[in-house]
C-alpha cells in the first residue's frame, strides 16, 4: 500500500476515535446521575442496631470466652465427635421487649447486648444453653436451659452435627457396604467412582430417647433426591460413643431384613427378589437443555433507588424497619414503622414443617421440622438476575452454627423495589366526567432463600405504599421421593423410572407481633350473614341481604382459630382509639393458605407441631413464649421442649393486652410429572397480608408521588402524569459485573482445620 494512503487512513482513524470519545463524554455529562430525590432526604439512626445479628467479631469474642472456661472443657475442633463437648450454636439473644421499647421510644438506657450459646456435652450426656455477655467484651455466662424450657432436653434431642454425620457415613461403609459389596455392585453399580448418597428420615425413632434413623440411598447424581435405589438402613446411634452403634434393620426392594448378614446370605442364595442395575440418565439435571438465546426482561430504577440500607436498617418512602436472619428460624424484621408510627414490633418466620406418606420406611414416618436443622443456616448467596433482580441491594450475613468459627454468606439477603405489574388502584371515568386516575403498585421486597436439603424456600417480606405488609413463602427445589414398590401408589404418583413422588404437607408458621398505636390492643373478628328484612316500599315483601357481624374476642382459647373450624374472614388486631369516622383503628390479618390436613392430635409426634392446629392463634405477649418451636423439636417430638398448645391452655385474657398473632399457612403437595426436575414456585406457597383497616381516614397511597391523573386534552401533561415524561430526566442503569461465591460455606463432611484460639 502507498505510504501516503496509509498515513491518511491512520489519521482518519485517530480523528474518528477522538470524536467518539468526545461524544461519549458529552453524552455521559448529559445523563443525570441515578440518585433519587426521595433517598437524598432519608436519615438513618443507630437505634436499629439493638436488633442487629451478631458480627463476625462478636461471634469470635463469644466463642473465645467460652473456650477459655476450663471447667466447660469445650472442644475446639471444627468437626467434633458426638462424645466431645461442642459449641453448636451462637446467636443473638434479644433483650426484653419492654427494655427495647423504653430505649426506642423514650431514649432510655440501651439494653445490654448478649449472645445465646448452645453447647452439646457429649462427654456428660447433656445439653446446656447459656447467656453470654456483655458484648463486645464478655465477662459472664449464665445457664438458662431450665429457665427457658422448664425441662432439660435429653442429649438424644440434639440435631445431628457434621461430626456425627461423618461418623455415621464411616459406620455405614464399614458395617454395611463392605459386607454387601456384591449386592451393591450388581444392584446399583457401586464402585470407587460410582457411590450411593444417603438421605435420612426424621424423627429418629418412635419415642422420646430414641435416636434410630432410617437412611435411604440415592444414585450419585446432582439432584439425587429423585433417584432412589430401593435400599434403606436403620441405624441406632443413640449412644454418643459410635463404638456402641448398631444396624437394626435393612430394607432392600421392599423386603425387610434384621441384619446385614441375613440380607447378604439370602441375596447370595437367591432367596429374595433382586434388583439388577440398569443405567438411567440424570433426569434431575438442571443444566439448560437449550442454548440461551437472550437475557430475560430486567428492571432498573429510572431516576435512582428510592430506598436506603444502612447496616441493618431499611428506609423506604414512608416505611422504616430493622432486619436480621436467625440461624434457626430465618428472616425477621423489627420495629416496623409507617410514617413514624410503629405497626409491628416483630414479624418473623418461626417454623417450616412437612409430613410425608409412604410405604417405604425412610419416608413412612417422616415429619420434618426445619428450624431444628436451621432455616436461616442454609441461606446461601443469591444469584443476581434470577433469585433477585440484578440491580437489587445485596447484604452479607454471618452465622455460627455447627462449626468452630463464624462463616460469611455473601449476598444472602436482597432488598429491592419492584413494580408488581398491576396497578395498586385505578379508575377510568366515562360517565358524566371523563378522565383516568391510577397508581402503579410498586413495593419494597426483603428476601432470602434457604436451601434445606431437597427444598428451597423463598421468603419475602413486602412493604406496600398502601400501608400493607405481606409475609409469604414459596417452595421450589426437589421433591422427596421413594423407590416404587408394591402399594406405594397409595402415597403419590410415579414421576420417573421406579420413582414415586410422595404426598406431603407444607405448614409454615409466622410470628406477627403487631402493636397498633401502642401495645394495648384487642382482637376483633368481622364477617357477614344474610338476614331477612322487610322491603319498606313493597308491602309484605321481604329479602335476605348481607349484614355485618362484629365480635370482640376476650380469651386465648376463643382466639385460637383451628383449621378444621370455620373461621371469621376478617381478623383484626385493634386499638381502642378510633379514626375520624368513629371506628377502631386496626390491622387485619388476611391469611391465604392451601394447607392439607394437620396431623391428628392422637399421634404422639403432634405435640411438637401443635402450632399447626391453628390458622391463626392470638396470645398475650410473654417473654417465656417467644418462639412456637425449638431446636430440639425434630429429634424429641414426643416430649418437645416447646409445646405451642400450652401457650393457649392457660387461657389468658387478651383484652387491652400486648398481643401476638401466630399465623400458619402452606399448601398440600401431591407430586406430579411436572415436578421433574424441580418443583416450580407457581401455586406452591402461602402467606399473610397485614392490611390497615380503618387505621387511616383514607388510603395513604393518595399522597404517593407515583399517582397519575389524566384528563381530556391534557394527556401529555407532566404535572399530573409522570409517565408522559418518561423519556426525559431518566438515567441509564449502572450494572455491576456478575459474581458468585455461593458455594462458600456449603456443608462438607470432611475434616477441616481447627481455628486457632
């Protein structure tokens, strides 16, 4: 090429680059920064920190203090054995509500910050719970086990720790798999590269003191939960010393055997119905089956984020609240205020329970109580753009449970405002007057997702501009399944090769501590009935028309609304104060639920889940009645440390008292083919909406700047219709690069290095 032409082309390219850089810079200067006018005026305070989860530093301070107590003889191992003394849990101990309110409302002395510590004393065969404080530099520990539970949970009531699981897996390999090597190879193609994975049934026995667990085995696939192989083993691990563990029963292809030797001998003699290994593809895989083509619709904030998150406090338009994540019970919010008035002191998840049906032993008696495993414990990192909107605000959490150090879970809570896609309210005027008035239903969402074994639960607390709050749950993940044997179709549908999706219930319990214009409230119900009345302008003619029926409930037993009894459709926590129109200012509990039948009370395990008897139960607030379940409910269902029905048995007066609503929701799940590979969230959930009912004099959203009003010949006016100016004054979203660290903190059944003192 001619040198002259080459230089001309280089010159033109340089000029083009310079012009484009100038143009881009000029365009960026014109694009307004995404800072919302609403957010500019938000002022946080540190009062919310009294509800804050313990920090990584505080966890370490508490752990180190307990380790230094020589008389407690606590192991420092990451995976201590059941025969050792081990700190299972460290969590925030909430101060008394009365102390909190004096601090929050009257600026009195800040309550002492303390931690709750659970120690399993394997060497002594007991469980102890302690209060450790003050933080940040603890100097005391007090035993509170008897004070808290009025009994001492037996050592067999403790959850199975990672250390115990490691010993269980080693025991099964040594006492079962080695002796049954021929059977395992021929029936399941087991080898060093192709193993079987265990999944356990709960509770671990049929009476208090039992610790006998049925363990079913599944193929070595991702999504193993829907690949059962038809082999199950009953292990007695009641003793904290694994040398005394035994194999009490085995089930192979629907046939029971008392010992490993019996199964081995009958198998080799050909005296049983054998299973022959057949390769099966992994229908549980979640890898995309088609190549991704484009990114799905995403959301952004056209004029900046309208909420603010500082430490554990959220401010959003008229709302403010503190938030946290309990290792055991999961997500919770405190001191929830609308326009500065406290609506609720606490809204929290309490328990998630499932009762299964099957003919196979691993599922036959299974009743899961997830808080005993840890609901919040399994809140891992949320995936941007899938679990939450890409532009959501993400918050890290720290937890100390079943390990010897606090673990960080990045981005495990997300907070975002979103448009629900339907108007909050609207009307089109076409009679006599012409116009349109409406408002988008934008709301703030606080979310976490917990993956507990096979199931994933999406937990949302939603704050609407109408003054309503919604607490809801959706379920997804994998169904639990069992191997198809004769008679199993009574308990579910076949969903894959040799695989039955077992029928089960989902019950979820929320605690709703409403304080409507103060702590002294009443409980009201409202409903309708048809009554016959005379028609004044037609002589002798009558008609049945709906009437309002109102009632005040006076005692806890009256206020326990059972699932199997017709419940009034309007349930209210109300103040004695009235609105402009003379009606009690109140908040309504609107429960939406599709639960199956609750376990009959004649069943001995029912006491551990007695909260599920009630759609809603209202009790008087008591410091000794803070949770509806406990860490020990799963493994001692027959003598539970917390029996919720006792909250109601004392039948306290609830007139002008501090009231707590215990709300149960959920759904019945009869698995079907479309649950393969995963259950979808659509239709699988439940919740409760807390709605203002005569609390205001009018709908508070009338004062929202999001409202739109259009009149003829003024359709393009930006004064009352911001949508007409959508193309003006908006800014482009700033998108962070995608990252994911969600596998940090996953359960690992292997030895891990001890943490230095």
